[in-house]
C-alpha cells in the first residue's frame, strides 16, 4: 500500500468528524438559546407582577381623611419634619410612631406649626381648625401608627360621669396630687422648670388636650400609659381638673393667695403671724 492509499481512509474520516463536531455545537447552541428564552420568559413574568406588588406596599392606599391630611402636611409641616415624616436634623423630630393623639394635641393647642426653635413651645391661637388637625393626625397615624384619642363624645361622657360621682372625683384629685401637682401646682396654675422650660397652666385645657398630654407626654411631661393610669383614671383626673377650674372663683377656705398651694400660703401665714406676735409683744412691753 502506497502512502497515498494509506491517507485516503483518514481523509474520509476527517469530514465525518467535522460534521459530528458541528452537530454537537448546534446542540449546545440550541440548549443555550432555550435557556436564555426560559430566563427571559421568567424575568418578564416577574417584572410584570412583582414590581406592582412592591409599589403597592411602598405607597399604601390612604383614607380620604389621610389624603386631606397629607395635603396639609406637605403645605405646613414638610419643611421641618421631612417628606416622609422622618424628621429633619436641627429642624424637627420624626413623626413616625407619635400617632394622631400627639398631632392633635400639638396642632389644637397652637404649639405647631412652630415659628422658631425655642426652649419650649407655648400654647397660642391654633392656625388650623379641629377638622384639619384631625385629618393631619389621620395621615400621621396611617403613616407610622401610634397612640390614638377616644372620640370626643365618649371622652366627654366619661368625664361627666366622673364629675357626677363624688368618690371618683376625689380619686381624681388624689391621682392629680400624686402625678401632676409637682409640676402643674396644686391649683393647676403651672410652674417653672429648668433651662427656661415650664409646666403650663391647665386653666384653658380641654378634655382632649389633657387626655392627649397624658397619653403622649409632650415636651418635658412624662408619658402615662394605660398600664400606669387607666382610661378611667385619666377621666377622673380630667374631671378633677375641670371641676377645680370651674370653681376657681369660689374659695370656701378663705383668701386663696393666688391659689399657688400650701407653701406660699404657709409662708405668708408664718410671716404675718410672726409680725403680729412681735407687735403684740412690743405693745405689751410698752404698757407694762
């Protein structure tokens, strides 16, 4: 066999080997195309449905009241408290979790919107109506949750019942003296605190103002949760405060000395008594 003849079978095998290699390559390309097509289909389905769910969670549907409150928030509050009510450094704290009770207290007492940063926000004429404050509170409530006030009708009814019951009214006075009088004074007239702060007078506070203050603890006031003061205890305290304010002009014990409590009254009695004793002693000595 010549060398040319020995190369012919090999020549016949080589083209077949190329065809086998091409066929294997086609199968691999076909598998890759099918895999890419499957991944594309799955990705398309995911992009069609999953992002919609995410958007629904990020932007929950607000109630009608909350939508009105959002419009008020973006006009009056967003500068200090941020776009998502998460606060702005050196301007205003986060409102996430404060609840509608804190919003209604601050807005209805005129403490918010705040014109400038001070030692303490003082009570002034409200800039928003009670309905606007309720709408704003609904928006903050749905945004981050937190304490809520009972309805005005139910709270007023509970306070009325507490006022009509002498034992409950006396219990409210006891609770007030233990928990509130150290700052707001025995006569609800308020008092000075440190660093230019003060406990305000309760003379013009409504039932909802007092309840909201106990529930949320504005500024320097501690929070009195339901585990510390039950709703019935809060109603009793409010009844005592309002009864005290209602009868502020009547003092069956005599001269009230400004209704600042026993310390100034005792001081005045002591000074007057000592002065009377001195004059009596001098008069007796002169006569003798």
